[in-house]
C-alpha cells in the first residue's frame, strides 16, 4: 500500500508539472495563424492597415537609438506558394502619420523650413513613400530576399528586405484568409535627400516591418 501511495504521489506530481506545458501546447495549437505554407492559397492579398507597421530606428548623437513607427500601410501582394519568386509587392506608407513618443520631434520631422529654407526632414504634407518589388529570391522554406524600388521624399532608389513568413490562417474576427510576414531592411536617409544632422543623427536607418495581408 505504501508503494502504491508513493507511485500515486509521483504520478500526481508529474501531471502537475506537465499541465502547464500541455496547456501552452494546446494554446499554441489553437492559434488562428500558423507557420504552415500549405495554408497559403494563390491570389491577390491586400494589407490589413490596422495591423501593419513599419518601425524605424536611428542612432542619436552616439548615445542611444530613437524609434518611430509608420502605420496605416496600404498595398497589395500577388502570391502563389507554388512559385514564390513570382510574388509581387506594392505598398504605400503614409509619412505624415508617423508616430513618435515626442510630439516635439514629430513636429520637427514635419515642419517647413524656416525663412523659406528647405525642411530639416520631410516637411509639411509629405508625399507617402511607396515600395514596389522588382525581384523575390527565396532563401529558405519561409524566408526570402525582396528587392524593390522605394520612392520617398521625391527620390527612388533600390532597397532590399529580408522577409520571413510568420503565419497563415483565417482571421477569427473577419474570417478573411490572412498571411503574415516580418521584414528587416537598412537604408541611408541621405540617399533620399534627408541629410540634416548627419552623422550626429545616423545616416543609416534600420527598418523593422510587420505586415498582415488579407485575401481579396
């Protein structure tokens, strides 16, 4: 009887330890979006602007990095999982809706130049930026390099995005067939005619992209 009691105690302890793991696995398995390429169907997708963000960071005076975010990104992705290299991406990023922790810095980014001079950065009512892909090169089952033309501040130049597929499934709110991606890119703001305070404020800008597309 004593041995049976000990075994029962050990079994109960094992279940207690395993329960959180089982719960976590169940929660993960029940997520609407899963990194499963077989869930992706061919067609045209449009961005979900409420859940698509382009973050940027620059170094400030060599002390630390400063962040900002562009939202309300619109655009389309033509995608065939059987031929990912043929994918075509076209997105528009509203510069004027930039979100910053400091309202003063946001005003600085968008203010006109003083006494008729050129603005320090974008100036008031800046045109949206637009990225149009020119090639997609798969680098793995769920990764690719996307090269395209970025038009910003009146200048068009090539930019390369390292992209990763992050999930596919039906959005439980809208039931829309949805695919998600993340991306990283580096660019020089001087390429696009924005040179104020460089190199005190870094010329290099790191982009951190998270984007959701809904099938049309």
